[in-house]
C-alpha cells in the first residue's frame, strides 16, 4: 500500500497576534478527515475529503506546499481507486507545483517528489 503524507502543517505563531488561526484549524480538520477515511479503506470518502481540503486551500491561502501535498495524496488515492487517468493527472499537477516553488528547502519537497516520480 502506498503511504500518504500525514504531516499537518502548523503556521508560525506571532506572539503579538494571539488570534486563533481558524484557517489552519479547518485545514487540519479536513486533512484529518481525509487521512482517517483513507486509513479505514473508504477511498470514495477520502477522495471527497481531499477535494474539500483542496477547495478550502484554493479559496483561502493558496499555499503551494499545502496544495502540492493535497494533490499528491489525492492522486495516490485516485490511483488506488482505479481512477488511473485522474490520479496521474493529479500527481502531475502536484509535481508542477513542487517544481514551481521558489524555495525547494521546504520539508515536503523531496518526499513528495519521490512519491510522485515512483508512481
């Protein structure tokens, strides 16, 4: 079974700004739901949850690291659900995002790149 990245990112907190980052909480919840569905073997629900997380990130932060992680995980789940063409397309989109990052030093770059290229 292909592994899925499970790290939920945490944005740096600003000591002067004590507000709760609801966007981060929502993102973590969506990632948790997607991962839980995947681990329970409910690929249809995992796909639904990864798509919800993708929509959320697209509508909120457009964070490249989060988008590439989501697209890579979604691509793997689609592939395992016998949706080969969609899975490969999603993995290719993740690869394009990873390559477009100005800083390739983030913690997701190398593992995601390896995951995508192995498929």
